C-alpha cells in the first residue's frame, strides 16, 4: 500500500509538472495571469507529492521491504536505522528520487517569493524548473524506479517490474545485500545531500537567466534576484566538496583527500564555473559589462550540474560501452545536449540586446583582474573537462582504455591555482574602472613587505622547495592584503565617525556582507592552500612488515606494533584491529588502532586508518596485511601528512565566510535600486 | 591610444607564452629510484605510478584487492631480478595496456590530451585580448600627479563601493 502510494505520488508529480509547463507557456502566450498562477500552484504541489514519495521509500528502506529490488540492494537487517534512512541516496534510483525532492524543495521556495515586481520572469522560471524536474521524474518513473518489486514467475524466474506479471507472486527475501561499506560513514551521510543541494540550487539562477533571456531583460535584475540563491548553491557545493574530501581521507585509506577521480571532478567543475560566475556578476552589477559572459557561465554551470550527475550515474566512466548499455545514460546525454543548445540559441538570439555600453578602461582595474580570474577558472575547467572525457574519446577512437590521473591534473592546474592566489591578493587592492601600477603599488607595498617575511623565515628554517616557498609567500600575501583591507576600512570609520575599532569593524562588515564575507572566504582558501601545500609537497610515507614489538620510523615518529585482534561483529563484519604505540623524540604519544573491516554481505574490505592529528601534522597509520593465524606479524603503511588539518580548518572558515556573504541584508532597498517596473505586472493590472 | 594597444598586445603575448610554458613544463616531481633490495617502500614507489588494471582509478600501491597485492609482489619479484622502474612499467603496459599508467604516454592520439588544454587556454587569452582591444583611455583625473592622498582616496572608494553593493 505505502509503496503504491509512493509510486502514485511520483506519477502525479510528473503529470502536475507537465501541466505546470503547459499552463505557464499558455498563460504567458495568451497573457492570462490565471494560467500562470495555476502553473505556480502546480509547481508548489510537486513538493508535497515528491515528499510523500520520498517518505514512502524511506519507510520501505527502514522496514525492510526487500520485495523492492532497490531496498534489497542498499539495506540489510543488520544496518542501523540511520543508515537505512540515508540509503535513500545510497543507490542510483533512490538518489534520483532524492535529487527530485531537493529540486522540488528549491523550486517551491522560489515559488513562494514575492513576485509582484518580477512577474514577467515567473512563467519562464516555472518552465525551466519544471522541465528539469520532469526530466528527473521521467528517469525515476520509467527507467530507474526504486518502487519496482521483484516477482517470481510460475517458472521460478524472478523479474523486476512495477506491475505484477500474470500468475506471479511477490518475491520476498529474508535479508538485503546491504549498503556499500564505503558509504557507511558519517561523512557519507552528509556529503551527498550537500552536493545535491548545491547542484539543484544552481537550477534557480539558471532558470532566472533563461527567463531574462526570453523576456529580453538586459538589465542585471535576474542577477540581483538570484545573488543569494547562487551563494547558497555555491555554499552547499563547497560544503559537499570539503566533506567529500574529508570522507575520502577517513575512509578510502590512501592517505589523501583528493585523487582527481572523475567523480570528484564531476562535482568540482560546476563549482569552478559557479565561482567564476560569482566574481563575474560583480562586473555586471558595478559596470554593466560582461552580460554575455555571465549568461555563458550560468548556462555552463547548469549544464555541468547535469553533466556531473550524468557522469556519475550513466556508467560512462567505467566504459563508453557500459554507457551505451545504460538505460539512463543516453537520456541524460540527450537532455544535456538539448538544454545546452536551446540555452545557447536563446543567448545568441539576444546577443545584440545584451551588448553593454561600459568599456574597459584599465588593464589593472578590479574588473580586469576579475576577468583574469575568470580566465584561470576556465583554464582549470578546460583541464578538468578534457581530462575526464579524454579517456572516453580515446576508447572510442583507438579502442584502448587509458588513465588520466593526478600527474596530468596537478601539472596543468598548479600554475593556474597559483595565479588565482596572486589575483586574490591583488584584486581587493584595485579600484573599479581604473588602477595603475602606481596606485596598486601604493596600496600593496605594506602588505607585500610584511608577506615577504614569510618566505625569508621558511628559507632560514631550511625550506628549499621553490614551489612550497612560492606557495607560502602567496598565502601570506593574500592574508596580509585581506587583513589590511579590514584594517584600512575599520580605521577609516574610526577616524571619520569616532567609532571604536571593533565597532567600526563590525559595522563595516555589516554594511557589505558580500564584500567582507568574500574576504573571509579568501582567508579560508589560504588556510586550505597551506594544507594542500603541506600534503602535496611534504607528504612522506613508509611501509613495512613488523613482528610484535618491532617499529617503523617516519619523520621523528616511532610506531611500534603491539597486538592484533581479529573478530566478527553482530552487523556482519570481520574486523582485524591492530594496536600500535606512537612515540616522538622519545615521548610516548599513545596508541592508535588501524583496522581492516571485511563486510561479508558486500564481500568488500574497508581500511580504516588510525590517525594522530595535530595542526602540525597527521600521523596516518594503515593496516595493510597480517598473518592470519598467529596474528604475530602485520604490515603497516604510514603516512606523515604535514599541515593537512589547515585544509579542514580552512574549509570551516570558507563556509563561515560564505554564510556571512549570503546572510540577508537589513537594507533591502539598496538591493532593489535600479529596477525598472516589469511590463508583465502592468499587463496583469 | 596606439601606445595602449601596444601595451595590451605585449601583455597578452607575454601571458600566452607564460601560459603555454607553465602547462608544458613538467615540474621535477620525480623521485629518486635506486634498484636494490626490494623493500615495501621500493615496491610502492613504482606501484604508486601504476594504476590497478581492473579497478577504476585506483593506484596500485593503495588498491586493497588480492589481485593488486599479487601485482605488487610481481613488482617486488621484478626488482629482485634487477629490473629497473622503466622496464617494470613497460612490462605492465605490455601486459595490461596503457591504462595502467597514471598519465597517457605522450605519443600518437594521446598527444591531444596534452595539447588541447593549452590550446583552450590560448583561446581564452585571445578572447580576453579581444575584450581588451576596446580599451578606452581613462580620464586624466586619475593620473599620477593628480592622485589624492591614499587614505582619502581609499575612503571615497570604499564609500562608493559600499553604497553600490
């Protein structure tokens, strides 16, 4: 019953979405506000309907309805309740339901905003949002249906369909196969929802951009409306990426956080274009320029969001041949192609009306530096995109599989990331419209001088790697410039208004949260950069097989193997847990417990490191192998990861900065300035 | 005006050259490899440059499967027989194809993987150059001699930016 309810709600949501698309287009075509309002209500209705569907699926997951193939594939009796619930996004069909639910949540939130002054956008925002939602509902209902039951035919054969075949009985299992062990981690509970939230939230600015194109609004109204939506999307996407990195560090057992895996890159690409967009829209807001480019960026971001989902869901990454065999792969491919071509065609048709009157007046102005920043983001995007799809092209053309791994990406992107750090330091000092070397030099010499102390100190301290020295200087430069900007602003207020420095700082940040939130984000990026430099340049590792009482040494640490226990757990795991003692420079630092879990149901091992974590470094110990009978000897792999915790600290600062930037301003009138009265509202009146 | 355009052209030509050089130059990340007793560290130094031939995107040194453990033992065996890193990598390529390498060999069709990003970035620089071609000379007021004191200028600019957020 509950399963039929869940599927039925999905089907109704699909029909309601189709109706909403039709009503919005018809209402706009005939200029009948009632039809557009009806479309708006239809869009509102999708959220409760998909909520019913998602809740039904969660009920089935939590209560072991193993007659559903999806439930059987991602849950088992031994799994705790929270994992059964989060198994909603543990498999393909469920994650598509989750995607649809989040999208309906965001589109509903958009629907509930006040539309009085932007009524002309409404029908097209509805159309774009519902077309996207309809596509995902088609996938869920017709291709990857999580509510499909297993049926046993009279012949004994088991088939998976929604409707019972003639003479068939429901095929009941006593237990499911369980969730992929790698996904049974707290990080994986939060990471996918954050990523999906980021993905779906970018649909909102895209929908407004398309609405602006269709209605031929050449002003920056769509950007101002969606500014906070974009920041929220970016916040969730960033959070998803950081949490994904942390999950990889904790669970994948290879001592790193980012492996340039295509799945990681799939989530990183829309972040790149989204970040470029966040910078570029400021040029349009301040100077009325870059209108075409902003449209290109948001179209790219939307396409990359769908492309990212396509990459991870179509099977194309394992092989182009499995893509061809995949049911949803070709549909995704067609949807991306159609939306991309339609969006670009629309942009080209509005090309002339989007031409800006503003002109660049300086190679060193703030807007020019933002354009260099965009160039670098696009450069990194090209590297990532090409690196991901080249193996597929190569397989198609030559029939041979190849790997494009970290060396390619690191070599091609490292200089560009360094360039971005430099721009992050210089751009806040540049004025809009016009800056010269002299004006920039006047503003920059003090923070530059202070920042140069850092490379001097690290060189005196014995550091000789040029890449690390350059990286640390760039980090110091950005920190000095950012803090200097806070200082200058607060001092200016202090002198003019007589405010105390903390009050001046608080009020300064409060007057433009986006600007100062952005500076906090920059500080977060710098902290992350320090962590990345630490692990990329200074990481070391060692491996050895030890008898009990024997030790391995690395970077001053001595790790001594003490004991090993192998036992089964009640939830179907075989655990091999080692105890090692850690000393540094003769000082006992305590014990670590690296272990290897083997999940019987999934027949999959999982390596959980024992980690001693400080801001200086991480000692990351992995149990690689052991003598199965005596457990007297074991092989350990040990990584020394300097500064890696700065990466996580930077992630937190980064997120805090984004929250500051996205926090609503009290003074809404300032945001509403420069807005012309929409023509549709007049028509309606 | 011509002078400004020349400056723009020069800057972009410089950027293009730097961009291409940065992409093409291979930083010296290579590690010292000395054949000798095949310890785990020596095995891993080679294994980390190879990818598991059957798994997706997992370097051989960290792959937890039994097959990969056997391949690591194969590397140990080859090292003990006096093979060097290049020979072992070549052996794996011959056995399992180029997919075991962490980057495609720079030959034949695979050249494209290295060339296209550089070409893409050059196109980006060219587009930026076109955008700057219409660079308009700034008004004289902000030329050096007429510059106000830095702090006054800064306060005015800050106020302007905060007003127009």
